[in-house]
C-alpha cells in the first residue's frame, strides 16, 4: 500500500469550543449528511481519535501538555477507486483500516511519550499487521472449531456442529470484549471511541460540529467495528454450514481460506444496514450490534469531544480543499 504524504501541526486545546466556521465551509459543518454521500469513520487512539476522510487520514491526539497534535496523511488514489467495487472494497477496507490504524496508534503512542515525530518502518508495520491478522484468525476462526471438536461425539448432525461452533465463537467475542474492557488504559480509549461516534453521528445528522451540539448524540454507530465483529460471527454460521460434513482437517482449512469471504460479506452487510438504518426492520436487526457497543464505548468528557471534533473538522477541510466532497 502506497504511503501518502505526511504532515503534522499543533493546535490549542480548546480548538473546537465556540469557533466560528469559515463561511465557505459553513454548509459542511452545519449539514454534513446533505453535502456528501461519503461516510466518515475512524477509530479511537491513545488519548485521541483518527478520522478517515475521502482523501486524507487525520489523527488528533491530546498531548501531555494539553495541546492537540495532528497527524495527516493523504490517501492513495487506489483507496478511492476500489471503493466502487462491491466485496473487493470490503477486503481493501479491512486492510486499509488495519494499516492506517496501526500508523495512527503508533503516532498517538509517540505523542504520549513526547515524541510525535517518531515513526515505524514499513517492515515493522507489516510485521505488526501479520501478527494482528494471525491473532484474529486464530482466536475467532480456528479456536472455536477446536473447542467444538471436544464435544463432537455428542453432536452428530453437521448443522448442529456448525451452530455449536458459532455459539462458541460468540462466547469468545463477548469474553474478549469484557476482559479488555477491564484494563484501565483501554477504558479511556473506549471513551474516545464514544467521542468519535458522537462526532460522526452529529455530522451525519446535520448538527453543528461544536461540543455543546454533539454532546446529546449516541456513543453507538451502525458502522462500528464492534458491529462488524458481530456480523462476522453470524455470517460464519451461514458461510461455514455447507462444509460441516467435511473431515476435520478440511473444515479447519475452510475456516482459514474463507476468512476473506466472510469479511467481504460482513462489510457489505454492514454498509447496507447503515444505509437503511432509519427503517424499523433494519433498526431491529441492528439492535444487537448497537447494544454490544456498550462494551466498547464509554461516555466521553468534553475534552475528548474536542479531540474527536478536531479530527473530523480537519478531515472535512482537507476533503473540501481537494474537491472530494462532490456528490
């Protein structure tokens, strides 16, 4: 994946409170959802938030001094062209999320120790991503099958074995989220996660991007990564069902080889659900995913909202400057 240009700047801590929006950008801030169909999203960092725009990634991090430090990267053209292709865009989005996420997390960690200019090499990035993928595949795809095999003699029907494996997979996901939520540092990350969702929800609702305006919005969002994980768990049952009668070795191989298929389906399903989230049936189907986000988000304080707004504002400004907000 090609690296975009990078630049950093530092702003005052109170950047988002009471700031007047420039007239030429007023429509963007006051009615985001009506200006562009592009869906902004991001992730929580260590004392910060990363927002991925159409043309740039922006990370805003609260430094120990109280200032908000920014990291900006231009996204390669491939990121925009691949977004038009169903299923393929899901695989690219997953890789893109991991790649940008690791870079943004590295930046936030460097800011926390007073070295915002620190970087990680491409080799180190690839190594971290490979380890993360191996961990995810092992924990959520391979381990449930191994555990379900322990009771295989008691479950004869292939479809029942697949359902049992799915139940174990769901249990592992819930246990994982509960356990990491007990870590003190991650509790603040989860609060920044809530701040990111409030900012994006406010933007998509057409609210002004100010702390007071976004405070009432929900900390849950239909396109959250937590919702993606829950969709993966559900879709695994459907995708793996035709392979339930295979010998164990082939079933294990199928779990690994079908990871891209499950990921692409989950991405398209989540995208479709978010697009029609205002419909009663879709809201009902999304309810479990939104409820699960109570484990991965916390109510943010105002300084956290300021950071999230800073990242979102800057991403919108960069898109507007490049003309990327056209319908």
